[in-house]
């Protein structure tokens, strides 16, 4: 009897400790080498290039392996905090590449708190991922598109791309935010760190939130700029309509533009109606051959181009003038981009990640309702939903998109003129984060302005990552510098 009880106690102890033991055994080996990091402007700094290996698909540990890489900027703090890991957006952006350009000084500045790691997620930059796909989807450029005519073309091409990746031994089902979140925990293990800080932008915030759901106990703090929540991969038409309305209001309130653009919203509506009745034709350059090619621009094509321009003021400052010029028959301002409404590439990592994140039925119903009552319809999501319907089996499921309550300290950063990840995304996400804070940038768009439009942003990030509390705050940026007609400039 004694031996049986001893056996039982040992078995219970083994069950309780086997998880951590197996975890320890699976700690990836870390390879670090000295690395001279050269920024785009020629500045140099000595860093470390790190790499470690993970399974491409953790449900198949004997399958393909991926080598993931990062650059570590060593901390200048004698008592550094948890490593700060930068997560690029996209999905598909390279963290290492991001550190080379306009955000280089941010990487250096945050070293005062901890090591800063520019991480290339699976399938990006220097890290391994799916092979390059040589194909693309394309329609006849001389014929205006409609959702009905383009849908079967995109879906067929999407399935062909998925088959290509599978034939090459790299199934798209391995490229999802759950796997990437586990990659981050493996990075933590490889570094020998108890916890990580996450510094993320756009899709990177989606990955950070997924990591919070899967590895909360191993996270310290998170900064999320341009928030993409669990069920926010697909953008809402109402947000784009509200941004167009805001632009209209800004133009009317600015003495320089009030008389020049008295009815921006009306001009956009007239332009879309005009090209719907009589498509415009422009000459563009084929991206592969550079040969001139005639492109027909109907309503959908114009909706796409206008939607692309709503990232932020840097992009849409020229749109009011451009819309007026197009109403007068001059489409030269958008001619270089026209061909890109007719074709698109397939990137395995990007496609896999977005399709896995998916959309809830409730959000999709709301999207369809909103699209009917907005100027740009659902152009912002084109061609995503066609691809999603073609490969619905990649969807990570409804549990993936459920909110996750957490007391982890989180700082969200939003721009009021961000046409990709509006402040409402962060507000919805913060409902489940009682220790979350919100820095709102009045007048900032997507991407760089969320970090670089005011020195106050870095100040707050440094305080936050150092472990101190910050308050909700609004920073007012300079007014939009609109592009005006030449005679007005003179």
C-alpha cells in the first residue's frame, strides 16, 4: 500500500511539473554574433544579430523548421528592465528594417530603459518563411471592375497560391498570430528573460494582443500604436466615411481652403457617380514590364484609390485638389497608381496571418450594412474578403476573436486622422484592460506619426516602459498642410 501511495504521489508530482519540464527542454538554442548595424542615413552602431529555430507548425514538430532573426540594441541602463521587443505591422513588415529608417532614434532612445530588440517575425525580413510566390491576380485593365466580376478571378488565384505553398512544403495554416505569439515566447526563453515588453504598431498590436492572451504571465508591459484588436482585422466602412466627413469639416474651417473646397464630400460623391456612368481612361505603366498600358477607372477603382489615400494627412492632403481636377477630366494625379487597382501579389505570410484572424459573423453583417451607406463602400478591405471566402478553412476560429480581460499595463496610441486604425479600435480594446491608458494624437495619421509627430510620445513611452504609471493624454498637432492650386500658392 505504501509503495502504491508513493507511486501515486510521484505521478501527481510528475503531472504538475511535466509542463514546465517540457517547456525547459524545448527552450530554443540562441546564436548571437556581433553585428554592425547601419542606418539608412549612414549612422552605425554595434549591435548583436540573434537567431533561434522554431517549428513552422507546432502541431507538427517533426515538420519544417524556421530560423527567426533579430537585432539586439544593448541597453545603456546599468539595471535594465525586461527586453523591449518591436513588432512591425503589415502583416509582413520587418522589424529590423523599421529600425534602419525614421524610427532609428527611437530604438536608440529606448535603450535607456532596457535592451531593444528589432524582431523579424516568421516570414518577414531576415527570418525564414514561405517561399516567394511568382503569381498574382489580375483582371483586364481596359474594363472597369465590379465586385461581381472580380470575385471569381481573385478566389481562383487565391486557391492556386495556397496550392503552390502547400506543394513547396510550407502550408499557410502555419502562418497565423497564434504561432507567431508562441514564437515570441520562444524568443523570451532563448534570451533567458523572465518577461518581455512589447512595442507594436498596426498588425503588430494584433500580434501583441494575441501574445497577451496566450502568454500573459510572461509579459511586463505593452505599447500599442494604431490598435488592431482581436476582431478588427477587417476595417469598417463607417470609419472611412467619418474620416471623409472630418476632412470636409477641416477644409471648411480653414480660411485657406474654405472657398477652394466648399463641398469636399459632395465633390467625392459627384466624382464616383461620374465615373460610374462614364469610366475614365488613363495611361499607366505596367509594374513588371514598365510598358504603357491603358487602364479604365470606374467607381470601384476610384473607391480603392481614395481609400488608399486615407492613411493620414501625408497621403490625403492632396486629395481635395485631386478630386476637383478629376471632376474636370484631369486624372493625371492618380494615373501612376491606376494599374494597381487591377492586380495584386500574394505574400504567403501576409495572406496566412490575415486570413487566420478572419472576421466574426456579427462584424461582417455590420460591415455589409455600412458599406451600402458610405461613399467608399467596402473598398478598404478589397480584396481581402474574396480571399477569405476562398480559404475559410484557415480561420483561427471564434475563440481567437473573443476579448481577453487583463490587468497588464497597456499604453495605446491613436491618431484622430488615422484611416486604418482609428481611435475607436483602442477604445474598444481598452474596455477589457483596466490598467490601460490612451494617448490620443489630434491630427496624426497612420504609421510614423503615431511615434514621431511629437516629442511627447517618446517621453511617455520611456516613462511607461520604466514601470511608472502614465495618464490618459491628448496631444494636439499642427493643422494639415493642404495641397493647393498653383495660383493660390503664389
